C-alpha cells in the first residue's frame, strides 16, 4: 500500500538472510574445486579466528556427528557451514555472492555463511537466478549489473534496448551441482512445504537468530522467487505465529512461495534441471599457511581431509616442522594482552618498539610477524609495539587546576581551561583522554568545576 508506506521492502529493506546465504558458501567451495563429498564434524564448534574464538551451534542443538556438504545443506547444518566458510575464506564467499548479483555491502566476516550480513529480497532472487540459469547472471545489455526493469533507453532519436544478457559467474557444472543439492532441500529437507506436485523445485530456507526474519528463496528452471516474512518496522521475534510455533524459513515462507509459484507457473510446461556431470575425485590432506591451503607434508600440526575434483586443489606442500605452533592475531591488543594470548599457544615473542605518533595509543601491538594463520616454532614471533617518545597524556581528572596546569607544562603540553558550575576546583573531564602518546605543543582541554 503506497499510501500507507513508500518504503519498498523488496528493494530497500536490508535484513539478515540466515541460511539462505549458505548456497553462496557452497558455490565458493565448488569454484575452488572442492567436492560436496567433503565431510566435517557436525557438533558444537569453537573456531579459532586468531584474535577470538567463534562459537557456533545448530538449530535446536541437533547434530548428526559427521556430514558431507550435501547433507549439511539439506539439513542446514550451521556447524558444518562455519567450518566450510573458514576453509574457503569468508572474503571469497563475499566475492562469489557479489559476482552472482548481491549488491548490498558485504564485509566478509566469518559469519557471512550463516547469513548475518544484511541484504534485500530482490538481490537474493537475482543471485539465485544465476543458479537456475546454469551459472549465468542476467544483466542488461545497456545498464549492466543493475537489477532494473527498464526495457529501452531513448536519447533524442537514438533508442537502445536493454536486452537481457547472460554473464557467466559460475561454471555450468558448479551451478548444476548446487541445483541438485538444493532440490533435495525441498524434497527431503527443511523446505518440504515448498514442493510442487508437477515439477522440480530447488531452494533454501533461512531463519535468523531469535526468529526475527524467516526466508525461503526457491526456483524452478523458469522462475525464481524470494519470500521474506517478518515485522517490517522492527526486528521482533516470531515465536508463536505459526500455529503456536516459531516462524522458520520452512513454515510460512515456504508455503507462501508454493502458493505464488502454483499460480505463476500454471501456463508453463514443467522443466527439469540439468543433472551435473560426473566428475572423478581425490582426497587431499591440506594445511592452512596464512591465507593459502597447501598439502600436508606429513607433520603439519593442523590438517584437514578435503575431497577435491580431480586436478583441483593445492599441489605444493607446506613446509611444516615438528615444533611449530599456529600464530593468532594480536594486532590491536595491548602488549600484556598479546603476550598472554601468545603464551597460551605457547609462543614467546620478541618485542620491537616503534615511535608512537602524537595521540596514538601507547603500548599497542600495531604489527606482527608472521601474520595470523602461519605456523612457526615457539620463539619466532615478532611484535611491533608503539612507544611514546614524549610520554603520554596524563590523567588529570580529580586534580586541582593549578596542579593539572603544572603537569601539562612539564610535558610541554598546552592547557586550555574552561569552567563549569561546581565547588571542587578540580578537573572533571579532559580531552584528549589519558594514555595517548604526547608531543610538544598538543592542546589539552580541561573542564574545571568552580
């Protein structure tokens, strides 16, 4: 109702998509030559991201022990998909999603595969259309990668037709593999309520934390539809709205999709999806070295068995050693916090000091060698830490104004005093805050009660 609201939910809303983003992780794995036969443990996960641990659990705490990528997709296994996202790289997932048509800003956080980065329904439908179209994103001949319903553009006597043009973003075999798996989501998984009696359907359900958003994005070879259910003006948990039960992607969204598709497809003959080609596979033990996956040389401390399509995957071996430990990310931490984190690995760091710029935090790790993800012997880590050459901005709150002035002048800092109502004669606030690197001539604003 345009009179009631001019806000277009299909185009302007940005809501977390939940598990409807998992197919982009799957597609990223396929682009890297990873077979859906690759298995992961389906159990609660604490994944070391270097600077923190990422805790992941499944819906209703349901786990199957071990699952390949097909099973994990059918049953929307968060634990498996968190591990897969770390394997393929969160930024690579963002690249795949953008190539397929997602235009909202994606930051490439590790939780991207579980659908925590907001998008809108139109771009999800358009991106899924690349699956339905055997890997081709549909652009306009004139406007390119913009989802606009503009058929012609007229400038004076010149008329240009914005005809649809297919741009390959996935190999056909990769898209067909995704289609094969997503059909099973509907035939036997979380999307069974979207089944059509006369034709195959592929799709994926999505439910965000606390049931604030519910999705189903489904398609046939002829039609792609994205359905979102939620409260448009607020993020409100839908805990009882589905016949007393919570609204998940496989409830109202799947039913709405089915009701719409039955009418929209009534005049179209059923079409089958193209089956993916048979491809031989091989298992490889791999180890992560920084941002790269390399073959385990037999002594890597952390390794994973990955099933690749033949001829794909790493060919070079990692230079692992017996005494190596994986390096976490400690950049941005205080020296004490960084050393404590490293000691837990266990690692011992050599500290190199770098002059702190004016008003830079002092005693902070600004660089490390090697970077996160590399494995080294226990004593081969170097931390670069900021050290002020002229001391730090002192904490003057609570001091009498004359004492505060004197301390600043000794550091060659310039006090700038203003007064507020009060009786203490002491500093109540200051700017810049204490602890930042000082430099001669910096002005320090003091607010004094009198």
